[in-house]
């Protein structure tokens, strides 16, 4: 069977609370099912580069978390947090009759992966974490807090691409104007009036920092320790300001199960996962998972 790796089936489903309509892309594939979860300000389009390589050989489920992409915004910004997103993911899997799944999570999506494994460990076969771990460096958190939130619309896609470059240039040295335009088209949306905006609810800004429960639980090491026997791959951008080499080393030391790690050259937070080093590591890791784990 020939499958177009860029084609996906739109899928709409109800949130775990039943109040919101959420969206996911389903990329058909003959192999096992992978759930791909994006970062704080991103959406399902963030995985287009990786999907081009994996679709057809794996069934990919790639959701927009509430408040992102084509999913409904939540009227209560206090619901923008990983435990609620994780419950939405189980609602998505239940609706698709997926009993067991391998998770690939970028940044916030990786926090969700660790949380999902703690919530329903028997359903999570293996986890790949993209530039995220149990300790988050303050410099990276401060940078993210500095750009998330309300902002003026962009006049056109060129202006949106320039803004994406201004925010992320240190993480993607060597990107061309064409690369930044592609990045913007995955990260932003065009409204009916032609204005271009980031494809997320600005209210998600309240989920990082402050005293209320939000995107970042206060102590993530218990979540990591609970994954002791779960096969894990950690992808780190060599220039990352959020995940340090020392944290990756401590993750390896505390992990009893299969553990693999790769650093992606010339990438900060977070790799796109189509870089040769990242893609080779993911392909090798998926092929090497124990029989039945995916």
C-alpha cells in the first residue's frame, strides 16, 4: 500500500471534560501507533517534518492541544496545564480504540508523556523526549516566559517569519529565509481578514510562572523515577538552554530500563526531529524497542 506521507485524516473529538471540541491529525500507517505531542506554543503542524519520514510505516496521531491550532480555546485559562492535556490524550486514544501507544513529546509534550506514564503506565509502551527532562534550566524558562502571550497580528507571512526568527534564531543557526517562512506557516495561522497570528490562545501565558498549577509541576523527578523500566529516548539540542547535559546524565543514572540519548548539533530548544542525528536516533530506537512494546 502506497501512502502519501504528507496526507493526514482530520479527526475531531471531545475533550476529557466534554466541553471542548479538539482536533488531531491522523497519518495512516501499517505499523504500530505513535502519539506525537507538541510544545507550549506549537500545534500539530510542528511534527510535519518528522511525519514525512515516519508516516506510512507507523500510524501517527498528532493532536492540537486545547487552545492551540484547530482545537477550541478554553474559557478557563486555569485548565491550560499538562494533567488536563493528558486526560484529553487518553480521551483521544479511547475514542480511537488505542490500548497501547508509544509517545513522542516535544518540550511540554514531553512533560505530558511523563505524566501520562504515571497516570496509566500499562498503556505507555515507550517514550521519546525532545529537549525536555525532570530539571528545566532557569535561563530557558525565562526566555519562554519572555515571548509567550498577547501580541499584535502580523501584516503578512513575511512579517510572521521575521518574528519567528527573532524569537528562535539562536536555536536554529543557519536557517534561511525559506526555512523561517516554513517555520512560521507551521506556527501561525491566517485569519479571515488576512492577518497572521500565532496559532495559540494568548491565555496560555498564564500557565507558566506564578503560584497557580500550570505547565511546569514543581518537582518532576518523581515522574521520571516512575519511568524506571520504560524504554526512553532523550533527544537534546546541543545548544539547548532548557535541558542541560548534567540533567541528561542524571536521567541516565536514575533509569533502570533501556535508555538512549542523542545530541543534535546546531540546534537549541527544540530540534525539529528531522535533523539527520535526531532522525537516525528515532529510527534506530523505534526499530530496537522490545517485541510487543509498540
